[in-house]
């Protein structure tokens, strides 16, 4: 999820540490808000404070589970899947929290949603947390303590398309043409990007520490959801029992968390929910998180030329990494 700033930060009066830092950071116009470059990550000014606070306030515990999802790559879906897999002995499918509460309310979004860092502190162990932040911006203890990290990426053309649609809906009234948006995305100048650096940071970590870091793609979850659910359960140390397998629990998890089911639940159909964050009014749109939920939708929107340019960029950036799209 990303949130939009609807009021400039005039609410902040005195010069804070963040403001002083901001003054030293490279800045440029983004799709709809300015962006700052912080540790090789373009970030919206109102998210920077939280991103920095994570280093001090998030106290990792060895049994933490962190979903590190790049924007529009499957955060909502994986929040639902991870929550359901981890809590399957606590809830029945007929009376499951996901039927009344959105995935983003069940799993805190560290460094994005108001109060979620505080909420994370209050969760019982093992905590399930999520973030869009790059690995280097998470506290080093996340790695040294061996917290489990589940990363998810998505084929870049589909990820771009999903982000562009979301942005236009979030910032109604802005004119953001696809060409202009695509140019900035390809330069790596969109929030939490360059995407290739984000994908590669987590990809390399998953190769180095496969027992602690699992790397997924949206496309593989889509192509065989039950297989991924089993992989997740084993990775988290809670594999499905024979009874669960024969009772169809894996398929029930897939159905409950599938696009059709989640997108039809009331809290996920809400439009324009306003929240206050650091004196700034933010708008979040739960319904915008459920657009189409398909693989390869780019083909219906992007020109062949754009696709070819992205193909070239991807080949160049991921060359030799073993990560292909
Ligand atoms: P976020 O980064 O803002 O949290 P995220 O949930 O990662 O968003 O991505 C939203 C995308 O996942 C949307 O893709 P689309 O624009 O191409 O349609 C959304 O439809 C898709 N999505 C959300 N929930 C599911 C789901 N349960 N199954 C499959 N796709 C889903």
C-alpha cells in the first residue's frame, strides 16, 4: 500500500532532525509528490520520518516474521496468506477475521501506516509485520537475529501498471500520463525504488540465507497457490499435517485469501479512508488494492515499444543475478 499526502507539511512547526536531514538529501519531482533520495531509496517526505524511526523503534525479536514486499507486488495477498497460515489453529474458515477485517489491519505496515510501528510493539510473539522498506533500512538485528523474511516481487511491467493505476486513483485530479510515469519508473525514481535494487537486495539475501529469507514472485503464487502456501508453512516451521492435507485446509487457505474472496469483503471495498499522520492528512483506498489481480495485464495497456524498453532494462539490471522475468 502507498498513501497520499493531501496537505503540505505546514503542520510541522519547529525544525526537527528529519527536516534538517531532508535539507541535505537529493530531491526531485515524483509521480504526484516530491521524492527524497535516502540511502539509495526514493521516498516520499512524509514517509521518511517513519523510515528513520524504524532503526530506533523497531526492536526485532528472533521469531519475528517480516513480509518485505515491493509496492504492488502482492503485499495484500501475502499478508492474508501469512496471517491465515500462522493462525490456522485459532480460527475457523467460516468465522475468520479476514471476513470482517482487511489484511492491512491484521498485519502492521512498518514505516507506512500511522501508528503501525507502535502497533507492532504491542503484538504478541511471533509477530507478523510487513514493510516496503529496503533491507538496508531495516535494523541490522533483523538479519543478525535470523528473523524470517518473506520477500515478494512481481514482473516489472505488471508492477508498473498496477502502481500507475493506483496512483491515479489515489491522487484524483493529477494528470499522470503513462509515458511520463513509465519514464520515471524506468529511471528508478518512484517510491521505494529503483525496483531493480530492491529486488536484487532481497534476492541475494535469499540465496545467502535460504533458511531465513524466502523470495517469491507474484506470478508463482498465482500459478500454483497451494504449492506456495505449503512452502510458506514449511518455511515458517508450521508445515501442514497429514490430517490438514486430507481435510483440504491448504485449498481453503487459498480460497479465503484469493482475489475473489478478499475483494468482496466489506472492509476491502471501502473507498477513500482518511487518516491523520504526523499532522498530515493521508488517504488510503482499500478498494484500490483489488484492481484485477491478474498476470500479464500490461499487454492490454502498454505499447510494444514500452515493453521492449522495459525488457532491455530488466535484462541489463538483472544480468548475471539468476533473477529473470
Ligand atoms: P500495496 O503494495 O499497495 O500494498 P499490493 O497488495 O502489493 O499493494 O498490490 C496490489 C496488487 O495485488 C493489485 O494488482 P493489480 O493492480 O494488477 O490488479 C491487486 O489486484 C493484487 N491483489 C490484491 N489482492 C490479491 C489477491 N488476493 N490475489 C491476487 N492478487 C491480488
